[in-house]
C-alpha cells in the first residue's frame, strides 16, 4: 500500500513537471545579458524540465526500471492530455514524444550504471536522456520540417545570430536547443544535490539492486 502511494506521488510529480514545462517553454526569457538578447537563446522551460529526470531516477533507484517505466508511461499519458489543454497541439506532440523517449533512455542508462559511484547513474542518465529529448522536442516543436503537426512559430524560425553572439545566423529555435541542453547539463549537476540528500531516505526495495530488465 505504501509503495502504491509513493508510486502515485511520483506520477503526480512527473505530470506537474511536464505540464509546467510545456507552458514555460513557450515563453522566451526577457531582457539581455552581456549584450545578448536572452529571448534569442533560452526559454523558461529549460529550468523546470530537468526535474523530470530527478523524479525518474528516484523511482528507478527505489523501485527499479520496471516501475520507473510505468511511472514514465503514466506521467506521459496524463501530461499529454493536460498539455493539449494548456499548449498548442504541436507543442504537446513534441513534448510527449521527447519526454517518452528521453525518459526511457535515462532509465536504461541509469540501470546499467546503478552499481557504479552514486552520482554516475543519475548524472549520465539524465545527460544522455536530455540530449535525445532536446533534439526531438525542438525539432518537432519548431523546425519547419515538422509543420505537418501545426503552424510554425514565426519568432522561432526567424534568423538570428547563433547563441546571440556568433556572426553566423540560424533559425532562433536552434539557439534555443543549444542553450536548453546547456542548461539541462547544469541542472543535471544541480539535481545531484536533492538526489544525494534523498538517498538515505529513499532506499532501494529488496531485490532492486539486482534488477537488469
């Protein structure tokens, strides 16, 4: 019974993170930094979404990969439904596809590394999963190639200096993707703090350390 309550908590947390990120990714950061327009390189969603990997990794650590996959799939299903209500269909499709594949890859990497140093599994799992997530999400959400899923975002496909700094220009969403992944790498390191703090409380269930599937 307690395990079911904890699992439900993970599903609810996952849903909250993904829905919030679907909303925040539609809002570029305002202002400038060192002469660079932040709206050209970053959205608010980059700061909230990495928490999803923390939820997945804690589930995987405590209950193993099978339960972690169930949490991801349940969170995916609920989050997609909410996403269609609060975001455009194209954003919802991009988010759902990126979320599902990125999280499943994170689970696989984490499980392979769970017997290594405590930080390797959550860090490498989240970074590798984030890389796949970033490519899938920004391509489907903003690239004109995927306009079949919905109208293009005019601001996203306008040409702008890459990262707001380089002489070369590219569509603005490409800079968003690059900086988004950079933030995810940073947040992956930050998420080690709560992960490490919760290790003594959320201990693996019997037999989980031997899980390989």
